[in-house]
C-alpha cells in the first residue's frame, strides 16, 4: 500500500508554510498520478482543519497516511490515522473521508444517495463510502484480518452544522461514523477511548507492508453467490475449455511452466458461462482470482449479479469484478487466475484517470496471473481503440516466451441455438465470404422485418407485458443528450413522428429509469433505445434492432457511411471520421446488435432503400403461419438440408436473464 506518510502536527506545519498541497502533489506525481486543482483545494481546506482538531486534543504525533491507495485499486482514502489502543497499545486505525459539504438532502428513500447543492450529480452517503473502504481493507490486507475490529471509519464534514446532513437510515457502526459541527464532545470521547496519545512505533508500517491477498471469507461469499445463481451446464467444447483452465491451475501449483488459455467463440457460444463457472469453482477453492472485462455495463451487471442483496452497501464480492485497466501496476503472478471476459475489448494501452500504462495492456493482463484466461470473439470489436483478437494474444504469449492453449467454441446457445441465423447475419453484413441470401426460417428462431419503429415497439411491449424480456437497440446514428432536461431523458432517437431517448448516460438517471449499466437487465429498460455499449455482452428474449443511416444499401449492396455515425469512437465532434477501420467497426456493431435475441429479432431500417432491400431477404409475415410475437406472423420455416441438431433448452449464454 502507498501513502503520503506524515503526522497531524506536520500537516498543520506544512499548511502554515503554504506547502501542504505541494508536498502531497509531489508524492502523488512520483506515484504516477496527475493532480487537478480540485484535489489541491481539498487538501488546503480539509486536511488542516482535521489535523488541527487532532492536535488540539493531544493526538498530533500519531501517524497520518494521506491519500492512501487501496490495494489492487486506484481508489484512495483521504486519511488513515494509525496508532495504538490505550493500555494494550494494540494497533488501531481510523479511515477518514474528508468532505467540505455544508448541507445535503436525501436523493433516494433511505438516504443512501444524497443530493449536494454544489455538485452536478448525486453522491453516495459518506458513511457508506467509508464503511465500504473499511470492509475492503479487511478483505484484502492480511494483517487486518487478524483483528477486523481494529479498523474504524469516519466521514468528517467540518463545514456541516447539526441537522444539515441526513442521517443514514441503517444500523450505524464504528465503520460508518459521521462527524459534523456540534459533535465535538463525542469526537473527543471517541479518541480518548480509541487511541493512546503517544505514537505507536509500528502501526503504520504494519499496515503499509502487510501482504495483500483476498480473504477466504470474501472468496467463500463469492463462491456461494455466483454458484447459487450461475446454473450453467457446460457441454462438449465448453467443458473442455473449463478443464483446460483447471489443468493450468494444477500445473501452476506444481510449479510447472505458466500457460495462457485462449477461448474464442461467436455470440452465445457460452464464453461467459465458462467464465462464471470457473469463478465459482476457483472461489470455492479460495484461489486468488479476479474477473475482468473492458465493458463498464457488463462489469457493473456482474457485480450486481453476484450479490444476494443488491442493497448491501458493502458489496463484498464487487472487488472480484474489475476492468482490464485495473492491472497497470499489478505485481507479476499475484493472482492464481485472471478471467478476461469480452477480451476483444482489450485496448492497446491502459489508461485510468491520470495513469497511463507503460506496456501493452495484454501483457499487463498476462503478467498479472499464473493462469491468464481470455474469452473473446474477434468479430465483436466495435471501437477503434479495441485491439483484442486471438492472433494478438497468441503473439503476446510468444513474445513473453509462454506456451498457450487455444480452443474455439462451436456451439450456439443464443438466437434460439440457431447457427443458421448467425450465419445469415454474417452474410448479410459482409462478414462472410459469400453474398447475403434470403432467410429461409428456423423453427428455433423468429426473424421479421417491421415497417415502422412504432410497430416494433408495440410488438415488443406485448412481449414485455407477458413477462418476456424485450429491448430496442440501434446503431449510433443519432446525437445523445447526456443530461436529463426537466427531470426526463431527451428523446434523441427520432424517426418520423416516433421518438425515444437513448439509455441513461450516467449512474444517476431520472426516477424510474435504470442506469446505463443495467439497461439490458432492468425491466424498465424497454422505454429507452440501447446503444452498442450497453447491449454488448447481454441478451434478452426478443430483440428489436433499428439500422441507422451509417449502414445503407446503394447499388444493391450494403455499404457503410461513417459520417452518419455519432459514435465518438468513429467520428469526432466536428464530424470528421477518426477511426481507421470504421467500415469494420460499423459492421461489427450491427453483428452484435442483431445477435442479442434469444427467441427472435425484429428489424427496421431508417433508410427507405435499405428497408426495401431487406424486404427481399426477410420474408414478409403473412397468414397462415406461426406467430413471431403478438401482432406479427412468420411464414412456416423451410427446413434446411441435413439434420439441424437439437437444443437442450438450457439457458447457457452470456449472463442469461432468469
């Protein structure tokens, strides 16, 4: 663990000399961070107030760890006070979150989230923030697990008068204390009971030099949560891939040579099912592990997916689910296994805030674990800065002189288990070696072309009302107003008289709207149009796809028009195309969107010529026939030559909804 190591008395002295922000910034810059004026202002205004308070009570010589970085995270704790308990001198610690707020109001019913007047978006209650920091340290710092009661937490709001900060409507503990003006007597009483005034010779050193490992209790919780929810049956090559990883773990335990495992497959081939099954098994064995992706929506949903109680503020399994960029500074082979799901989203270099990676991101991921596992689909790269591919990972393994196992999944559990439909999509989008062809139908999957977005929404709303999951997604061909107006999302996606908003942009949408991370899994997501970044990695029973004017038919062929895109990964704010591989990115985007449905897909093209072209490939619904969904009928499917096989009915997919 890293921290600017000082004392409250030294903080006061540096503040009086107007050097406090300079010295803290010097430390952070040397650690690879960039500092902005907001942070400098916070140090100047909050650190001295808290330190003078401690000095006045006689605790000026205790160790103060300023901007202490949480292990295996870029998050930092404002201050940790390290000292000894009275009489016993057993090491004790107080984690302090400093806030300059003068008042706040409840943003939700129980006050877990607060509205703060001078801040643009709602904030987590500081009591919950510091409580989560305490739980995180106990889970990862070995020496704290010996005595978790040694860790307390306090939010210190020095500008807030009594009654100006809502009380948290939950049981309060010593890890979620809140200090405001008017609590001076309680503050003094707490320190007299908790800390001896003399400095403990080793408390700070003991914390900073402790081994960092995930606790067995944390892994036990993860194993229980994931195993109880991830009811996946792995078949054939899925099970073979799973066993390859377990073999790698055994070999690493026997000190054999490190191996990289690469598992590739198309949409719905079970890549994420393998990842979650491995996570549950390895957590049960209390291995040191993590599950990483390059997708905020996918990672956030996995974090929620692994919790039995979504309202639990501590979110104890959350640290196991992280991002590729979190391994910039990871120690080599610190983890037993690192599961890299959606590995086609690997970037060339990591960037996290002000920190930049010094080597290719794929090398950081390979070096972080004894057994790095990559799950990917080469045809799902949708951003110009995404470089993940089987060939790239193989090349990196060879560059590091490592052996690798590679397995390609051939099964199909999305799109009704219909390989025929996936093949049709690849031919339609020019991602196969042959031209598009007329859809012949498949008993396992329904496809229909609708004549308007209104019709699409009506059909999908009927599915939703019957309890089936349904979503509308679209190519990124309309502007996106990020901030709500008058308490509502702005209806940016407009086609004729029909208009709907994109999914929410940030974590604090208007009431009744899911955050962007949960658009695909929250039933309220049907009211918005999903983009590629919220749809990728997810699936739902019925999918509606609007093809925008970035993919149109001209001269009888589908061509891309990147200038009609509003995706910042493809065009800049001036409308200039910045992606070198824009054509492939757009085609991959629609490949992803068209393969989200489990039971069926409805398609509509905004461009009239494209809509006419699609009508020659997708038979028009007519009676008599079988219904695709309420209000639309699909002609009887034509049987393909040869056996089609059968689907066992198991929902083995990438985070299938239950």
